[in-house]
C-alpha cells in the first residue's frame, strides 16, 4: 500500500510539473503589417498550453515568445494555406481582417475555462504620394494606420529611364529647354504587400509647388485614365506597381527655373474582392501637327 501511494504521488507531481500556471490576464497584442499579422497572448491563458490553442480554429502554429504565446499569419492571401481561416471585408475606404485564437482540447472532459481571443486589423486603401519633382529628391512616404496595432506600408513615386521601367532614374534631375516635350517615365510602387493587393492610380497631377493643393495644376491622370494624348498609362491595377509616361513640360510665367512636383492619389486594391485593373475606352482622335499634316492617335478615355 505504501509503495502504491508513493507511485501515485510521483505521477501527480510529474503532471503538476508539466502543466503551466494559469494566467487570467485578458490581454492581447496585435501587430498589423502590410503582409503579416502577429498576435501575442499571455502564456498559459487559464491553464491552456500553446499546443492546445488554434489560430482561426485551424492552425496550431503558436510558439513561446518572452512570456507570450505568439501566433503569426505570414500572408494575408486566402490562396496561401498560412491564411489560417482569417476573414476579411471591404467597407470603402477600409479593409478589415478578422481572426481569433481559440482553445481546442480533444480530450473527453475539459478542465480549463475555454478561451477565445478575437482580434482585427484595419488598413486604409487610399493614399497620397507626392513631392516627386523634376528638381527635388523623390520622397518615400511611410503610412501608418490601423486598429489594435500598427499598419506600415511603403509607397514610393519613382522616375525611370525608359518604358521598360526596369532602371530607376535618379532625382532630382534638370531638364534643358531642348528636352521640353520629351518622354518622362514614372510609377508608384508598393513594397512589402501581400500579392492580393494591387496599386491603382486614381489621379496624378503636377504643380509648381510642393503643395498638392496648389491652385495652379496640370492634370495627367483622372479616374485612372490619361487626360490627353500626351499621357500613356502602361499598367494600372495589375501588380504592386502602376506605371505611366508623359511629356516633359514647364509652367509658364513662373519666376526663375520652373519647378515641377508630381502628385498621385493611390488606391491599394484587394484583388480577392474587387476587380482592380483599370480599363479605359479607346477612341481615335485626329490631331493636326505643326507641319499641317494629320496624325491619328490612339487615345484612352474613360466614359
């Protein structure tokens, strides 16, 4: 009898050593990034081990991380199995992503209080990228937004050497008088986003001031389409980058050298829920050149 009691006591002691101390702190940390969502809860919530908790009720991918159980959604695309059942919806102009961490014990009885940690991330879809100028260093805009965490994306407005858009052109750069009317190549690029998100140019315009609301403006793109035959949109809403070209120009009656700033209103489009590529109606317009001849130009216009 003594031997049996000793063995039973040893078993209980070993089980107690293995179980964690229940933590009843209702705390959840959520970090919302462009492509990834990271969630942390206090370790051993109400006595649950990390292997007993499922992200989205599907993924048992939690790990210990400095006093917390950490769960990661490495990609926000449903086609990726690491999505872990995350739900999403779009209420213009906000994207919402929802998920939860739930206890899931396969044993016959449950001795711990069930837990269900719900969390969400929100992402704005529209941003203004500006201050990319002919004579000023191209600006990189860091955008931070979100709910219960931080959203951090990097949008940049760049110039390129030609229509292949493979080699970036250093800015600022000076245009000689003889180069007025030559082709300039520009694009807005988003880095670090999930592949489901595409960059859409809603509108682009130029001003002789860094102020995007400056009263003197020259519109290049409106509602995703060129405003005249001197502007050509190459890609819009198809990838993480939208590109276009336009003719170099200068503002008249501006003292000294004409400075030109380029501004673009950019929309981050969720291709899983929306049709992102921008299509413009093609019409032929007759233009008369300086020599009196007639040119037929393919012009893209939106109704």
